[in-house]
C-alpha cells in the first residue's frame, strides 16, 4: 500500500456506500416515505409498482449518454404512472421536500470516519464526487455530520447533469483541486460508476466492499481492475503509514 501512497497527492471519495451506508435498506426507507406522502396526496396505490418504477428510474442514468435524472421530472412521471393525473407545482415541491428530508435523516455516520479523514488529510488533499439527483441533499448531509470540512471540492451529479462514469465529474473535481488524475486515488463502491469511471479518466481506483450496494453492475471483459481492494474504509489508514 505504501508504494501506491507514494504516487498520490490526493484522494477523492464517493459518498453513498463508501463514506456512509446508503444501500437497499436506506433506499427502501426513502421509497416508503414517498409512498406515504403520495397516498396522503393522491390516494392508495400499489407499493410494489411504485418501487419498480423507482428502480427503473435509478438505473436509467447509466444508460445512453449517462444523463442524471431531473428529480422534479421523475416525480411528475411517477405520479402520472401511478394515478393517471398531473401534479401541480405545489405538490411537486412538497414531495421533493419529503424526499430531501427522508434521504438526509436516513444517513448515519460512523464517528471513526472523522479520525480517518483527519489522518488522511495530513498527507493527502481530499475531495468528493457523488451521484445523486439532488445536490442539496448531499451538501446538507455532509454539513449536518461535519464531513464537509474535510473536502476541498464536492461534485454532485445533479449539478453536472451527468452521472459517473461520465468523465465530466472527474474532470471537474481534479481541475478544482488542481491535481493530476494519475496522482489521485478515487475511492468508491460502484464497479461501473466509480472504478471504471475513475480508471478511464486516468485516475487510480480503490474498490471498497464494506456495504451492500443498491446498484450492482457486473464486471465485463476488458474492464479496468482497481489498484486497491478494501473490505473496510479503515484499511485506507494504511496509506498514511511510514514505509518500512
């Protein structure tokens, strides 16, 4: 690990299922809160059908041009599919607030993360890139848990209009930090968005397998391999150890 560390100036992290858990149970909690709000607003509906629509919408950005979803637009589409009616702007705003609140409240942060980031920040510059269709949710969550102070830059797909593995997100992060891709280690859980995206852009990549991911992408022939595989985030402390 020290050989890898000697090549690095910066570490850039994914957020969900890397620094914090945001897997099937958190996604289910978000869907159930949205379902409750929809029922109060429009009436009963089939929850399984709603989840299937949500699942397709979460996967859709990874197809074609890697464009991020417009959360207001997908919420309107969901309502039309479930209730065959069109929501007004006030209803959409209320539902977006529900989605924001449940996402933020579903996040828990292991307190040891701060100690790890403190150690890493003494040797490397730190940044973050997250795929999520609401940048307010990500930035509020980071600030709420005091994580924002560790990162020179935070890039969220909602602000870029594309999702990882699109190179634009990686480009924005390294240019903002003024670091070279080849001297940057990207740490993430998503085989396609994080590992392939970072490696295609010329970065090094660490694949973390600590949490159960919501989105699973298979390894394909010709895929890039990670430079490092870690089972728990704490293993990255090894990058700060003095060489033997």
